[in-house]
C-alpha cells in the first residue's frame, strides 16, 4: 500500500491500530464503507476464518456478512479453534449470521463445536479438495538427487512456532547422540522462525543433517523424492499436505493433532505419534530402525479416489440447499 499510495498506507496503519486496541471487526467497518455491496447471489461463501479477534486480516467472514447479499451464507473453518490461538467467545455473534459453518474435517468440527456448542446444529464437514493433476504435473522431469543410503524426511510449511519444528530438530539431535546417522531432513518454507531454527540446527551440529531450502512454489519434486513427510505441529486442522502426500504415495509422520487419526492413521497413510518431543523422537527412532515397516500401500486407484469423500460431502450439501 505504501508503494501504491501514501494515503492508503496511512489509512491501513490507522485500521491496524484500531484492530489492535478495539477489534478487527470494528476496524473493518471503516474499510467496508468504501465497498459497494455485492448482490443477487444464491450462495455466499467465506472461505477462511479470521486470524484472531484483534487482527485486521483476513475479514472474509465479515465481508460475506456485511457486503455480500445472498439467499444463503456459509463460512469455512480450516483451524483447530481450541488450540490455534484465535478463538474468542465474541465470535459467536459473527457465526450466528451464517446458515452453515463448513469444517474441513471431523476433528475440525469437534473442535469448533466444543468452542461454540450453541452452533453445533449448523456445522457440517466438507474435506479439502486436492488438485491431483497439478501435483503430478509439477513433479514431471524434475529430479533432485538425494542420498539413497539415507532415510529422507521432508517438511513443507510456514516456519512458525506452532509447526513444532524446534521439537523435530531436538529429536533428531537426540537420535544422532544415540548413534542414528542414516537420515536427512529437508525443510521447505519460510517464516518468522527461520533464523532461530537455523541457529538451533547449527548449535546442535546438525547442518549436515537438516537443510532449510527456503520458500518454493513447487515443493512436489522434493516430496516425490523423499521417504516420509514429517509434520511435528502443535496443532493442525486438516493440512493440505496430508492430501498432497497421498497423491505422491508419501507416508506421513505426524503428531496427534485434531484430525491426524482420522486422516492419516485410519486411512493407512502413515503413523500418528504423541504430540510431544518424546513422541516425535520415539516414532523417528522406529522409522530409522525399519523404514519399510512404515511404507504406504496405496495404488493408482487410491490416488484417483483422493477427492471422492470431499465430492460426496459437497454434493450432499448443495443438494440440501437447492
């Protein structure tokens, strides 16, 4: 905004301050006065929840409730409301304005219903869709030469505290001290924890074991050429990487977040460990001892059916409102 207009920059700064000291909804009211209402829709969809009560972004829910004129309105929820840090009981007034709240997994729904039990009759589940053709096409003709004598782990995420990468680094450090050297961990992504995580890796002497590959719009070649996807997060709802790993037949090792058992363990997509550094260490040790034991028995037919559940859920919902 500063590059586009100094006035816009100052206006945005004013709104950020309002959001921080009052709330994001109050701040966005000033912005939305400048926006023409959108009308004549059958269905208005807010596809993402707010970051937190005192944040200016993202505002999709409020945009749909205040700006979009539609016969029916729904809001998507992509987070674990109990744990992600953005929950505020005042949000009930916002979500009451929607006809349905769509959660992207059963675990996501359980978390939302726990926070907003009065709205549980409005919540339904529609899983994320995965762009299968796009993922497969982006892995073509690109080969990254990796050490075939090592077990290759890959993580693709924003490098922030909630992703639990620090726990993964410390677990691998303990494994090295216990005599396990047959691994490589590649981390694709960027974020506020990048510098700290790199320094921790260096201090623990793991620079030859852990590589930070930075942000990359196409992480799929790295995933295709890895043995396991590692997700040591403190909390997740239904991360897209679960479905992307399924398309690439890549086993997933994940901590026990809200949907991990439903989406990974029950679908035989990998292993779910205790949500702690001790749990991460234990499962990584088992994997390094016998990697073949944790292989994923997926077929091409399984890949074709990746979106079948989501298609059925979406179709059922659309049929119910028409």
